[in-house]
C-alpha cells in the first residue's frame, strides 16, 4: 500500500484540534415547531414499532415482529430473492470501493 497518495490518508483527519468555545459563542438555530413535531412523531412511531409490547394471537410481541413475520410467511420467495440481491450488491460495492481505493 506504499504506492497510494499520502493525501488520501489525511482525508478524514483534522489538521488541528478545534479551539474550545464558550456556549455563548455557538451558533444555534431558532426553535422550530415544525421540526420538533417531525421529531416527536418519528420518535412515537419508532417507540411503538420497536419498544411497546402488543398482544397478537395470545402472545406478547412488538409491532416490528408482526410485520416481519407477515412478510416472511406471505412473501417467502420474494424474501429469498431480496436477501440474495442485498448480498450481491454489498459484494459488488465492496469490490468497487477496494478497487477505487487502490487505483487512487
């Protein structure tokens, strides 16, 4: 790996440590009710979907499990194809990234 450009190594490094600043010197954005409501709704959906227990067919589970179980039982062949495509795409992108890194 000695043949690659040294500038590539510094791509994700800071040149120097940032200077400490007082809280009064920070640039803050004004409160936005719209942004807060988006966050609140997203948080509530996520909490319900992943954390809040629900009873389905006499057993305690979360909504995410219900959705995943439905997809796995109703679309069995599609799930297999989807997983295969995701594995292949990951392999291709990893290979391209390594090739690109070596040629840079």
